[in-house]
């Protein structure tokens, strides 16, 4: 097994999300859709609404933020960062 294959097993296929990253459970404030997201500040995949109730396990978003700073995007590589921002434009 090459080193690249061993390192790639630490990330999901998007090369951005680590397999150890926590997922937020989000209930959309617009349409009520419940979904999981590795990004706390994501928009609803159904209606695009940015508002919603976010939980990390049983802990609400506001409590998580009070304990640590606002979540930021972490990328597995510079290439993954470029791909993400190209797709979001």
C-alpha cells in the first residue's frame, strides 16, 4: 500500500472531510428537513435556507460556539480548498 493510499483513507471521497470530523444534525428553519452536515453553517440541501437548529450530539450550536470559536473550513490539501471555492462561485 502506498503512502498516498494510507493518507487518503483518513478522508472521505471529497478529500476535505476527515473521517474523524463530527457531523452536525440540522433541522431546517425553512422547510423542516433534517439532515447531517460536517459544516455547522451549511444551507439546507432541500430548500437552501441558511437558518436551522443545529446540534453536535445533544449540544446546541450556541453552546458549542460559547466553548470554542466559530467553526472554520479545514481542507485536506490546497487542491481540495481550490476545488471547494471554485464550486461555490
